[in-house]
C-alpha cells in the first residue's frame, strides 16, 4: 500500500476529461491543444481534422469487433506504446456505444432462430457495465492524461415544483451518465457563439448544461485554453464564446 500526501498531488497531471458537443462543432479539433505527444483512438473516423499535427498519432478502432477487439487494442497500447505518449484520447464514446450495440444486433435472434437485427434488453444492461469498466481501466494508466469525447444530446428534467427543462448532456446511455461523470476530473460542453463564431467550453453545471471541473476554478474556458487549467476565474460566458 502506497500512501501519498494530498499536498503532493498536481491537479493538471495525469488528469481525465470528457468533452462533448454536437457532431462537427470542434471536439476532435480540441485535441490538438493538448501539450505533449498524443495518441488518438479513432472510433468515429473524424480525425482527418487533425491533419498536419506532428505531435499526434492515430490508431483506428475496428468498429466491427468492439466488445473483444477494442479491449485487446487497449491492452496492446498499454503494454507496448503508452510510454511514448503524454495523452490518450478515445474519440468518441457515443459512436463506441452505437458500434457495440450494433455488433450485438447482428447476433441477436428470436426464440425460433430468426435474426432480430436489434440489440436485446440484456445487451443494454451489459453495456452499462462495459463502458464504466473500460474508462476505469484506461484511467488506471499512470503518467498519461486521458481524454474522452462524445456527441451531445438533451434530456428532460422535472423539478420538484413541476417545472420542466432540457439539459444538454453527453450522448451516452442516460442510465450510466452520472457514473461516467464521476470517473473523470472534468466534463466540458463545447459551445459556439453564433455572432462571433468563437468556441469555448462550459465547465460549471447548471439546469441547461451537464458539466464538472475538478481541475481549476474556471467556470468557462476558450477552446485553445481548455487544457491550461487556470486557477483564476476571469472569463465570462460572452468572452469565452
């Protein structure tokens, strides 16, 4: 058993983060601002936006062999390549979920042996354990930062007063979204200012946004500064976006 003093911990070292936004709004592009060398595990085949980045390498996940093949790939990265990188990125969890369920759908059958073509209820429950366990495994890797991306969706929340509102959340099975949030140090929602076109992350939770920040006091961050973990809070939402 190794005991470490809290005073020796560094918030911005060996961190984990989940960033999310609708497709095509800049999640993958945010990866290029990570300091050091980065390995991106490309699930949704959108890493072409990182073309020309010398400090980024890419490995393409086999989306037709997710349950077993993806785990084997992670083991190979950990055993043979992890020492070469400062950051590991899985891009993205939403497509990983869809590919996992799609693989199950191909194997599902009715009682009389006919192909169903849709996942069974038990498959959704299995994924509820699969994804958190995958994140726990990657988070256990020492001396490397972990970043996960996801698409954005919304959920309806009802207050005790009866008021309803929509909250933006990562597109991950809602049953485990809180579990996943608890496994990372930061959850940031990427937004675009319609007037200026500037991009920035919301890092503080609200009725409108699912977010979290244990890495700094910042409530918002410009896209290019998301990995700088400023302690002071100077920006306003308008300045960020």
